[in-house]
C-alpha cells in the first residue's frame, strides 16, 4: 500500500549561504522565521508550521566548498499556482529586485517560470493550462505531447502586456505546436554542455 494522500509540506536545504538564502526566500516566497539558531532556521509562508528549513553547513560541517553539488539529485521542486496573472505580477516585482527566472516555458499542460536560489537550487512555479486537473492529466494521452514533450518558451513581459490589454489566460496558455521545441534549461543544459 502506498503512503496515503501525501502532500508536499516542506523542503530542507543544506547551504553555506545561510543569511543570503533566508533573505532570498523571504523576498520570493514572503517567508517569515519561526525558529532559528546558528545551525538551523525554519520559515513558513502560510499556516503550515514550516515550509522550508535551512541547515548552515558553515556550522555543521565547516570544511567544504560553497558550491559543492553533484550531477545526481533533485533537479527542481515545483509549486502549483492558481493564476498566470498573479505569477507574472510577481515576476515583474521580483525582477526589480534582481531575481529573474532561468526558464519560461509552456509545457502544454502547465506553463512555468523556473528560478534558482542563491545556491543554485532550482524551482518551478507552474500554472495549469486547463481548468481541471483531469484535463491536464488527459494531455499526457493526447497527440500534442508526442509533438512537443518539453514545451514552448514564452516571454513573460509579452504575456503580462497581453493580459493587461485584455487577453485571457486561456488564450495565452494554449500551446502553439508550430513553435520551436524548447531546449531543457538550467542544470540539465549545463550538464549537456559540460
Ligand atoms: Fe517540473
């Protein structure tokens, strides 16, 4: 029997940029501290007791390089959001603080902005392209996924402008299968290149 109804609750990161990471998550997720000592910090952005925790490797394991990461491991963690407009408004605000996505792509069942935190941990903020999860799941069995299994890149600035001039989210989120298949970006891209 599988674990019954597991829902994502929190993510723990090991870091050698303890203060910088806390600040970044505060800026991007609106987190506040619930508990911290020199070695560990716990933060949340909603009614969950903690959504992220950070282990300060400079205290726990002082010998080591700041960017030591291996090719295997977690690639990204994804967050499901209710509206593209809300996501793009946050994109615009974060950009003024120097925080920009490394990949903006419409996967067909969902469209996403991917960001990396100061340590290079990657995350995806995704908005479903269809009104129901059932329609999103059905996308896996349709012909479109075979034609373009990765997605089509989009310009968030262009999408926000179009939304502000009256375009609907449904219109924007409909994937254009004639457009170029996006390359994989982020650490995948780096690994392929190296
Ligand atoms: Fe993803």
